C-alpha cells in the first residue's frame, strides 16, 4: 500500500523526463526548454533565475499568468512472452503565476512564483501492470517567494524559499492463484520546505553567465492506507512515506548577436538521493507484520537511482520590435535502473523539441505561446523485483501546449 503512495508521487515523471519534475513553467520556458537561465525576458526570472530580476529592463511591477495543457500518449509494454500492455493516455492542466517587483529598496527586487513542479495520473488495466500501478495520481503545488540583490552593475545574486504541497491518491489490485484477490488503496498529503539560490554575471552587455541551485525537498506524505488480503487481517489505518524531490544544479550561458540570443543550460539532477521506497504503517499489529501478503506491501524496495544530466539549447530571435520567435532542443537522460523501472514509472531517455513566440501589443501587455514535443525512447527492462515482468517499453511521446500573458505597470 505504501508503494501506492510513492507511485502517485512518481507519476509525473512519466511525462517529461527523468524523475518526477515538470520544469516547463512559463511560455518562454516551454518555448526555450528551460535554457533561459542566463537571460530572462520577463517575470519568470523569479522561477528560473531570481538573480536576473535586477536585470529586467525597467523597475516596474511585472506579472505573468500562463496555462499549460499536458498530454502523455499511451505507453505500450511488450513482455518476453509477447503479451502487450497499454496504459491509458494522461492529460492535465497546470497554471503558473510569476511576479517581480520594482526596486522598493535600492538594488533589491522581489519575486513570487506559483506553479506545479510535478503531477500527473496514470492507469493500467492489464493484470500484470495493475498489480503495482492500477491507478495513481499526483498533484504538487509550489509557492516560491524570491529576492535578488545587485552587487555591481554586472553581478547579482538571488535566493528563495520553496514550500511544496503534495497530494497523492493511488490503487492497485492483484489476483493470487488459489488464494483470491488482494488490493490496496491510498491517499495522503504533506507540506515540506526547501530553498533555491542563484548567481548571474554579465561580463559584457550581451554576454551572461549564470548558476542556479534548487535544494532537495523531502516530500513526506501522511494519510490512510487500506489493504485487503485473501488470508489474515486487513489493514485500514495510517500510512506514511517520503520521497525526495531531488536537488538540481544548472550552469548556463547566453549571448546576444544582433537580434538573436543564443542560450545553453546544463542541468545536473541529483536523483541518487532516492535509494529505496520504504513505507511505514504506524498502527500495524503483530498479526499484520506476520502476514505474508501484508509483508509484500510493507517490504522496502530498492531504487538506487543515478544522477542525470540534461543539455538544453535555445534560440530567441527578435523578428520585429513586437515579435520574438523561439525554439529549443533538449537531451534528457533516464534516472532509473533497467532492473528497477516499473509500470508506475516507465522512465526512459528522451529528446525534446520546442517552438513558440512572444508578441508585444504595447509596452504593458504581451502574449506568449509555446509547444513542446518529447520523444521518449524505447527501453529494455529486466527485473529483480517481484511482480515486474521482463520486457520492453515501446517508444512514446508527451506534449505541452502553453499560453501565457505578461503585463506590467
């Protein structure tokens, strides 16, 4: 059952790369695949690199609202016996909000970002997949207040506080030969905290270097688990689990040549913080702990994920004084091991492509649009964990459409 709680946490990663992060949090960020770290074009600097807030053109109130439609296509799996499994397609809407203040105090600017850093739902109907991932859903919301300080005209620092609210729901079901059905359901939530820091250095007006770091947040979910077993005592009581939202380091640069800005960002995500899934049932009795079916749900499962690298390239071109067109490319590594990749998280490496535009109606109002396509590569998997058959996850895809509005006064 505890596994379900984690399963719901992990679901989001299925969509957009290794782990359970969703990094695309604005129109510019989606169009440039988050390569816009050394250079910011608007208030999403509060999220991507708060140090850049002091380099925004004029000291005014900046606002941005955007909405993303996220779509994960059906994921197909073929086991070694030739059987085919297929998940349900997953869809979600994710709103974001970014704000940057004027310089209320000399050399200081303040920001605020509200967004969903993770979250999706997956469903499997095949009996082998339902045993661990029949249905699960994750919703994570983050509030990220930030501040930036201008040290010199070409050097700034930024920092912020991360507050994450996580909510998970999940269920699984298995048929035990000669015994009957066993099932588990779970729902839980939690609030946890972390921080982020940033640095931007501009050796020249058109050249920028940047570094950002987002701390690990240990997401601790507490709720209720219900386990029905064919023989022995059922469980319907408290449950808890913790799963890390991993730390991430980004090193980035940008250069503007005439009307075109070239951007590059390297991201190191520290997924190795996830060693195992360890579920705790606070009110389990001796009878529960002696029950082999209950033990199957209570047993910790090794994950031993590895740190991953992502490489992001973006180009923004000022086609006119009002229109900026953008494009991006990203390569993202897989974090999970081939023998630890399950139906709750069909983790694979991916190639990602994007495009978009930003149109300025006037000095106060802008419209942004972006589209992202993720090509998720096929992956052979071999199992060392119970209930996971050997086989291959077929090639799949995920997409994001984002529409945003920027305004200032």
